[in-house]
């Protein structure tokens, strides 16, 4: 039986332990977020739609997702059909580094994974999300940790430079990390924008290239400082 890309990604036995930790944290937080009935969520840079799918499954009150990207809908047609079996799903193309085309205080939840590090104006990026969230609306953000071990090695070798090309594909083109962030830096930026009740989860401390986990969600100071991925949850 042919599997759509969402199912393929979620059942792929080769999925990295970093993504598993990231995904599990995202799902756990969705279940804890208090949302009104028939909540409307914004998916920033929807990609293949996997995070939208997880939101429909775990954000029980979410009945509608507005998905955005800077290119025409990159989500496959069969995956769009799958998403629409769980709720309303629509796509809106947005311009990079610009305001969002939505009214103020119109959304209940906003989420994005591996996006903010691609943005050249992160304060504007987050401020627009704050603007369109309703009071008490929630934001869930995930981004690679600047201080992950691979970057420490690059720093010691004098090779940690930004912007850096990560990879590319036909639909979107080059994936560029304009900058990366450490935990306190992101917390301070979220506070400056106006967000409150900011929580941080530190995901995957280990050897990522070998997929070896020392701690899925490290609690020690060194594990947190050197974790691979950071997750943030906050409220307006």
C-alpha cells in the first residue's frame, strides 16, 4: 500500500532520535495547551504538513489550521486530503520578512519548527505572531541549539559561520540558517516581544550523527547547554 509522505515520515524506522524527541515534546505540549472550542491554529512554514497532522491529532480543540509558506503549497495533494479528514485546512502563501496577512488577535495557536533560524528579522517574525494571537493564545517554537556539540567543534576549528547553507530541494531551493540561538537568547527575545509564561524543553543530548542518546530531555546543566534542539512554549 502506498504511504503518503506524512505517514512515511512518522513510520520511518530511520527517523533520528532528535526528531523523535522534538516530536514527542511537541505532542505533549499540544495536549496541555488550553484552547477554546473550535480553535484556529497557524502553521508557519508548513512544509510536508507533518506538524499540522500532529496538531490535529493532539490539539484536541483545534478544528482549523491555516498553513503558510513562502512558496506555493509544498504539501503533497494526498497529504492535504489526509489533513482535511481531521479538520479544516487551508493554505496561504506569505512573503518572507514581512507582516502576516491576518487580523490582530484572530488566532488561538501558532506553531513552527525549524523556522526561526532561517529568518533574518526574528524580532519582526515573532512580533507579527504576537500581534495575530488572541489574548492567552499560545505559541510553540522549535529551533536547533546554537551550542550543540557539532557547533562547538566547528567553533574550535574556526568554522562556525553564519549564514550557512544546510541543504536544498526543488520546491523551496536553498535552506539557509541565517543565525542560530541559544536558550536564554530566545527567552529574552520572546519576553521583549511581549510573551509570558515561557517554558523551555531541552531535546536530545547525545551524539546526533551516530543517533546515540545520552538523555532525551536532559536535566543536567551540561546536558541542557549542549542539547541538540530547543522547544519553547509561551502565552500572549
